[in-house]
């Protein structure tokens, strides 16, 4: 279902005329299910069909999971209040950009036509990465120096942001091989790398604004081994 909904979104944004968008315009409200994937394949933005377990769909699905994780974190930030109000807008912007990341992943750079490549190019001038760095630097100015490893903690918003950070890392791991093979723009991998740094900083920032203490890693003490009682000699 995600692939079909994603493809319709991409086509609408790109101004393409396709079966999905035509059906939307001519028949009103379309059904969520299309049954086109019942045989275990799904379509890329180029129209090419591949098995659903293709590495491209792994990357697309994990990117979708990342956006969902950020959406959950954003809701917790809304609940937390004005202290993290600025983060809320940033997270919404990032979710929109992740839709563009998905468009890029779904358009193989090594086989798509020039018009499709142009419509789905991502962050060619690096502005989105610069925005993340600006936001990171602004939050970091308010945060205490990081002197120890911290565990995901600090309240619901902070912990959810750490979950999103870990999903961002996994999305990056899915995308890097595709970028190395020039099937995805390298800028996508760079953005995801910086995004995990941003989400980590957001987690710390949300904990501070909530007045919650971050849990610091402490090496667990090894359990003491009791000495066996000596057996008296007969």
C-alpha cells in the first residue's frame, strides 16, 4: 500500500499524468488498494516493477519508518509545550523533505530519464544540510557539554527523538550502498547522516527543556563470584 500511495504522491507533485492520478481526477475518491502488488512486485517512479524485497524497497520502507518515527516524536514535542515549539516546525519540514528523499530513491539515477532525474534531484546545493547544521549549532549553544555517553532518556519527547535518530542511522545504512552504486544521489546519504546528528541533539534539547535528567552510561559492575566452600579432608 505504501508504494502505491507514495507513487501517486510523487506523480501529483511532479505533474505527471498516470493511471493513478487520472483515476483520482476522473473517478473521484480512489480505493486504497490496487491489487497490483499481489504477485510480490511493486513499481518504481520510472514504472519499472521489481520484487518487493529489492534493496530499493528496503530503503524506501525504512525511509517511511523514519518519517513515522519523527511524526511520533513531533506529537510528543507538541505535548511537551512551548520549550520545544521551534523543534515542532523543523520536524514537520524534515518529514516533507523525507518525501523528496523517497522520490529520489524511487528514481534510479543510473536508468531514469533526464526529466525524471531533474524532477527528483535532492539537495543539489546542500542547503537542507546547512539548515540542519544551523539548527544543531543553535541548540548546542544552550546545552551543557557532552562529557559522557548518554542513554535514550529524558522524557517521552526526548526518548522518541532518540528512537527516530536510530532509525535515521538505519535508513542511512540502507541508502549508502545505493549511493555508492550511483543509484541514489549522494546528497541523500549526506542528509541522512546529518539528520541523525540533528535528532540526537534534539533529544538532548527536549530533555533539558523538560527539566529531565539524561541517563548517563555507567559500566555495570561484574557480579561477585562466591568462593566455593573448602571440603574438609577425611
